[in-house]
C-alpha cells in the first residue's frame, strides 16, 4: 500500500494522539513538577537507549503538564550547544518563541526584554537575540529572571518547566554542571520560592558524565529510565495504528510483529511502515508481516546497525566471526562454547576481544539468565540484520 497513507511515522516524533504507554514515567515527571510548585526547583533526568522514546516522552510530558498542571514551558535541543551560554540563550529563546500562541507570551517577553531584543523573521516567527554581553548577566541571574516570569504569570501559570533534550555533549562540561547545581541551590539558600522543574534528556552515558562533572547532582536528581515497551504496550501500538488506517491484523501476524519489535518504539514505526508498504490490502496476514519484517531489518540495519556496528569493525577476523555467528540458527541467544566450535585457530585467539568489542558497540550483551558464557543480541532486529548481511556475503 502507499507509504503516504501509512499510519506509522518512522524517524519522526510521535503525535500526542498516538503516544503509547509510559504512564508510570509520566507520573514521576508530574510528581517532580508538583514538588517544584511547592517552591524548591527539581531536576529530572530522562535517560534511555537511542530510539527508546526519550524525546517523545519529553514532548508528551510538556503537552500534558501544560494542559493539566498549567505549566509554562521551554523545550530546548542542546545538540549544538557548546557552552552554558548557548544553553541559557536557547532556553530564553524557546520561552518566548515556543509560546507565541499563549495569551501570556507578552509577559514573558516583558521580563526577558531587558536582556534580549526581539526580531521577527520574515514577519512570522518571533526570535529573540541577546543584547551585547547581557547574556552573561542573564546566566548569572537566571533564577531571578525565572522568578520574575513566575511572578508575572501568577494566576495564569503554575510554574516553569524547562526541558533540555540531547544533553549529550554538554554533560561533560563542569561549568554547565556547576551552573545547574547553582540553579537548584540558590533559591533555597535565598529562601526564594521558585517553581522550576528542569527535565534533562540524554543517553545513560550523558547522565553518568553529568554526575562526574558535579557529583552532588546525583543527590538532587530524579532519574527516569525509559525501558522497552511491554508486550501489552507494543500490541496496543500496532493494533491502534493499523486500526486508525482501517487495517486488520491477524492474531498470528500481530504476535510475530510484537515479539520481534523487542519493545523499541523506533523499530515499531519502521516495522509497521514496512508491513504497510508490503501489504496489498487492509488485511495483514502472517506472510505480509514476515515480508515487512525482512524489509524493516534491512532498513534499520542500513540506517543504524551498519554505521554503528559493521563499519566500526575493521578487523577481517572479527567480521568473519560475526558472519559465522550470524549464520547459525536465528536464535537471539548463543553461547561462547558453541561459537568457538565454528572458528579456526586464529579466530579463536581473538574471540574474547571480539565479544568485548561487540558489547561495547551495543550489538550483543551478556545474558544473565543463560549463565556464564551466554550472550544475546541486543534486539531481534540486530539478529535479523546480521543474518541477512551474512547470507548476502556468502552468496555469489
Ligand atoms: N510512547 C510512544 N508512542 C508511540 N511512538 C513512540 C513512543 N515513543 C517513541 N515513539 C516513536 O519512536 C521513535 C523514536 O522515538 P524518540 O525519537 O522519542 O526516541 P529517542 O529516545 O529520543 O531517540 P534518540 O536517542 O535517537 O534521540 C519515533 O519515531 C517516535 O515517534
Ligand atoms: Mg531524542
């Protein structure tokens, strides 16, 4: 069927209407926001692997906290931020231009007007730019500026939510971590009630390096770890999405899709979309589901696993071991002992280094349930793709 009619959105942030699961994580975020409303700033770190749904939770959280808790919010992407100044400037900009539709927008602009000037681009979008070196002052006075905004919005908005996504690089900056710590502590030290909740989003490594940059942040921080969807959530996702487009999925086909998705929302969108494109009509049978799964494994593999894993393995011996491993049965688990039986002497010598490397690259992990020497691929999609790649490499 035609891709433009697909209900799946691979590579795009989810629309709140299609948001599935994460009720517990959402409640933790809401609680931290409510604690901040009592007057002391709170810090939340939303962590999880790539594609697990961190940004989606952040945006959905923003949507709900604005609608149900009367938050005023700023959502900033820090992927290109190189310094605290960059982060602070983005927060101020987003507080203004991310809320242009809000009736209280002018009040925020009124407060920030001292440090920033407003410019309209093509007469449509409002942007603000720091005046001269006022940005440094704004950074130092951040909590007082946010306090002024809260006071201005009294009766209209309950408090401020700042979401900082893609924290990854900045988490290594000691200056940034120290600034965050000061933002949390200063209002308390000054006995100033500041209803501010900061939600940071990043990979688990980013949380680690932020804490390394300022160890006492660990005590101030509430961590939300986003795990794979449950089988129930994954099932609901496929059923709702297909139903919204008028398609019906056979129970066996649904079970296959759910079990191979491994709870990763990014894969679910790719798989759903591939199944949609493979299907000739609105009836999704097992044959169609399997066809889609193979297409999706190719796609996800080319986009994600090839650059992150295959291209990172330069050694010919490692590549040979991976192919031998992948050509075994399609089981997601394997043991070191069964793998070693397939290898020649020189490959055996580097096997442990190979296993370490693949773990580091996030392709396999130790399988605690299976006991010592048991490993598993990190997802069925990894497993499928390496199998496809190995089959291709050995065919003429
Ligand atoms: N709860 C959800 N319901 C429906 N779709 C979701 C959900 N969470 C994530 N997705 C979808 O999964 C994909 C990946 O999600 P998202 O971009 O939020 O992940 P991420 O963890 O921020 O990834 P990255 O580490 O690459 O930034 C997107 O296409 C998104 O629409
Ligand atoms: Mg993201």
